[in-house]
C-alpha cells in the first residue's frame, strides 16, 4: 500500500507471515486496496495455495458469494475473459485458457441441455463497448 495511508503491510523475508500496522480506521476505498494488496501478497507466501480442487474439510476457508454478476468477452485463440462481481469483493477478472473455456462450455451444455423444458442460461457478453444478452 502507499506510504501515506493508515496501514502498512510487511511480508516477512521467510514468506510465511506478514506484519500489519494499522494507525487509524480504514475507509471502504482503503479496505478495497487492502484486499487487492493482500491477494497479491498471498501469492508470494508459503505454503502456496493448492491449485487442486478444494475439499470440504473444515480447515478450508472459502469466500462464498451468492449469485455474482457475470460479464464475458471472447478473446483470441478460444480464450474467454470472465469478470465476476460480488458485493463483498467487487470485480474479479479471470482470463480462461481455451482448454478451460471448452471444459466450462461442455459442463454447462451437459447440465443445461437446450431441450430441457426450454430452460436457458442467461449471460452478458461484452464485445467492445456494447453489452448483449444471449
């Protein structure tokens, strides 16, 4: 975080822990910066977060967000930019590989077949500066 804020975070050289120095209350904007900085710092910490699917063990910590807003944009090479919005975390941007995009497409096609009672999945797609629903 910037030196002029009321919060200083220092990652220990061992990468195992971080030290916080909070001088005042934090505004909503400062909490947003704190969350962003903590996510960036966590990437450098040990032990690393497993990239395998999480289990339902009591020791796991999840950030469960109900009904996030979605925005999708097709990228070159079969990739997709997925933006997720939740009131607590704001926007998270994920650039999915062509393989992950195909896996997601196949899963959604299996779970929501077109002939299943007319049920359809509504998503917002971004192309340039316009939004279209499909």
